[in-house]
C-alpha cells in the first residue's frame, strides 16, 4: 500500500490536527531513536519540533531526490547534539535515509552518528556539534551565496537566490565564536541568513541563568541583526509569521528568539536538564506518549497522514528544481559563456590556464620572504580563478594576501574578492569552511601563532575533508622582536597531528609557488600554508633540485660523495637555507652528505614506500633534522641514531638574526652537530 493510499484510509484531519500530528511524529521518531540507542539528546527535538516542522514544510526550498541542487536553501543544525531532529526530518521528507539508519542511531558505521557529519547522509550541509561552529559556518555559506550570486546573476536572470537557515541554541550563543560571526554578518548585512534560536532556558548542567543572563536580542540588534521574539515556539502561526517577516527583511540577517521547552511533553523531565544529554528512559517515554496521546506501540510509529504530508516535499522539491532548471536554460541561451563557467563551478572544475600564470623566481630576485612570494603568486593566478576569494584577520599588509584590483567584499558590493574578517580569527576559520562547502576556493590568513584561535574550525575542516585554505605567516621565532607571545613553537607538530590536514612549509619563493599549485589542486581536505616573515635566499635550481619536488612532500635537494658513513640533513621552511649552508660546508670538508627539503610530512606519507626509502635510504643512519619548532615527531624520520635541532622552549624578543644565533639555527651549529654525530659513529 502506498503512503498516499494509507493516508486516505484514515480519517481526514483538520489543518491544525495535521500540524499537531506531524509535530509529534518528529518528536517521537526522535525519542524512540534516542531510547533505542540508550544515548543521545531527546530534549531539543521535542522542544523545537514545531519550529522545524513549519520551516521544513512551508519555507525551506529543497529537493529530497536531488540533495545537491545548487539553488536549494541550506539548513544548518548548529545545535548538533539535537541531531535526531535533523535525521527525523530527512527521513520524513524523503531523503535517502531509511528507517534502518534511524534505528541505528549512534551505532558504529551508521549514517546517523551522535552529531551530524557532512558527507555521511544526504541533506547534511556541514558537520556540527562543537557549539558555535555551525553558526559560524553558516555565515560563510551566506557570504558564498552573496559572492556567487553577484558573479553569475544578471538583472534579467536571477540564477541564485537561496537562503541559509540555522537552528541555534543557548550554547551556540554563549560561545565566543558566535559573537565574532554575528558581528561580521551584521556588518556585512547578510540578509540571506535566518537563525531560529531555541531559547529553552536550560543548558546541560541546569538553568541557563546560572551563567547566561544577558539580553541576547539586544546584543544581536547591536550587531545589526533583525530580531524577533516569540513567546511560544509551539505556536505554528507565530513561527510562520516570524519566518515570513525574516524572509522579507532585505538589509539585515535575522534572529528569531523563540521561547521553547526542552523535553516538551515529558511529565517529569520537561524544562529540566534531565532531557538534555540522556534518554528519557522507558518509563518516561511511556508517560510522555500517554501525555501527548501517542500510541505506545509500535515504536518508530509513523502515522500515514503525517508521512504523506511530509513526503509532499518530494513533488514540491522536484517542481522547484524543474522551475529553476528552466531559469537555467534561459540563462544558458542568454549568457552562454557565463553558463559554461557556471557548469564548471557546479562540477568543481577550474580551467587549466591558471597554472601557466604561476610565476617562477630567480635567485637574483631574492632574498624574499615566502609570505611575499605567496602574495605574488596569489595575485598572478587570481584573475584566472574567479572562485578564489579570501582575506585575513585584519592582517593583509602583513600576510600579503590582498588581491589587487579585485575589490572588497562589503555590504552593497558583494562582488569583491577581498574579505575583511577583522580581528576574528575563529569566525574567519568557520566562515572559510562554509565558503569551501559552497564550492569556493576560499582562504583565510593570520599569523601562525593565532592558528590556536582557529583550531576548532581547522579540525572540523579536516573532519569534513573540506577544501579550506588557511594561510599562516610569521611562522617561527624568526618573526623576531614581537617576542614569545607571537612566536609559534608547538603549532607545527600540533597541526601535523591532525588527520587529513595537509601542512606545507615551503623553503623559498619557488617552493611557495609550487605549494600554491598543490593547494589549489588538493581535494582531500584542508591545507595550511605556513610562511615566513623574514626574507630567505631563492635557491639556484640549476644547482639544486627543482622545486616541483615539493608536491611529493620531501625530496633530495643535493647530495655529495665523501667520507662514510655520511650524514643526511633534512629541514623544512626557512631552516632549509641553513641546512644548505651546512651541506656546502660539509661537502667542502669531504663528508658524504645528503640534503633533503621536507615541506610537507602529509604529502610525503602519501608517496610509495619505495619513494620514501629513496629519500631516506637506510645507508644514512645518521640523520639531522633542523626546524625552528618543537622537535616532537621528527623521531620517525631521524631514527634512533638521529638528532633534531629544534625549539624546546619558548622564544624571546630580539632581532631574528640574534635569535638564530642564540637558538642554534646557524651553519656553524649545524655543522658542529653533524661532526658530533659523525664522531659518535
């Protein structure tokens, strides 16, 4: 029996009765899944089901049969702990998320983990859970929509007009990331953002007023948001009216503050923290179903009338997409060149012409900081990469990441390609993720030490394997006089420990150029480009190996025969220049030596075992690594007989050449250490 036939076999319901039935269907599908898993957060789906129902059945434009339709509205569940709300909505509206997956909630290998994960199930727009991340990522999605629409839309052909909706919690609003992101969104006037705030007055440990008593509405109004207050989040008509008003707002992002009740309907856990992070319990589930007049059996019950109503989303979505496809056809006839570019954008393709724009650098052009080389490369390739967009956390003059003659992305001109994130590193990281998930080549830049402010966003980018680009300059103690508060020490090994993040630390201008090519082409996760403040020599590639070796993570720059057993010098970034000087000294002394540049451990580990052994052959048992960072991790490459010249303390305030001398990053010290190792052998 079809869903429609089953629905017709039941009594006809009034509009309000059908609404209530559908809302309770969301509630109890979520409750049953959490109870079966004996783990999860039932309170949020129970309290926000009415708001979600109105949004998903009356406002949100999507096609369950085509989850990646480009002009779909995006829905972000920033309060990811309430993920059964989203899973229930996806199943009910006809996405490919079968009941078997709902019943496997929080189980190994399921598509319904304990927080939504991008890529596991259709309709999950981003990974959420760490509070504030969804809030900030959605801001990036809104920026992306504004930029892409400005690029492709024409007055007579509106190709893109989708909105970004999010459900946020008190925890999201308490996290500093949401404040940074909301401030940025308000400044930019991102009217395509509409957030529903689940204002239930309860957090995980108890009432929110133990720690959170501010007037959130006034705070957001001061940010430049359109704020509405609803006294009852279960009032379907009030929710509908507020969403319609938010859609009509054309100058500001919107926040709808709705008074909700966590664990709604539960006789003993309603409005308490007990409904937050634990199942209701078998007895309380029974009492709640009785309280809301819901059948006790079977579990995972879906009333045919409710399911039929939810599944109307399929026909509605297919019609929405068909209408849009007609708009696209008209667009293709009127603007064939733009349409061809659009097709490449939606396929994630870029033309090959940009590669020919990558500059090469001669030794006579040096010395040059790798941040400067990066800026030259960015500006050379940007005209051929219209989806390349980015900026810095108020540091463009220092990070060299400004795209010249490309305009500034601001309210009133969303076609600019330079973003000004202000001193908001964390918001920048989350926004870059949202832009990357929207198909842009998005980058954000700051000093490497401040990657610590961005770490949660970097981690989620890696977890999602999003093509986010993080540009970090001032990469070591050699930024000099600013001192240890700004000098990164542990950041390199810390980020190397993160799965699926590719960290690249180029040694000179030509490695930097190759690094940008690798970064643009990388499709296996985020990239962190780590660049110098101080100038470096540009290696003579007629004498040393070509910089294209960077794409393999590590490569042999030079080798000299001589007295055995010999020694292998390996370095990354600016310390390669020191290693080159030491290598030449050892070579002049007749010592057998090999010089290896190792800009990226992650790229190197992806190479074949034979190549890795070719770079680090067994005959070189003496290996000396040089890197101005914590030496943690280098033991895997230098082995039991090797050594590392690194930083086992914080830096100091002094000119960088003084610091190099004090901390041993000099030719003299490297050569001395090499001889010490050779004598031991």
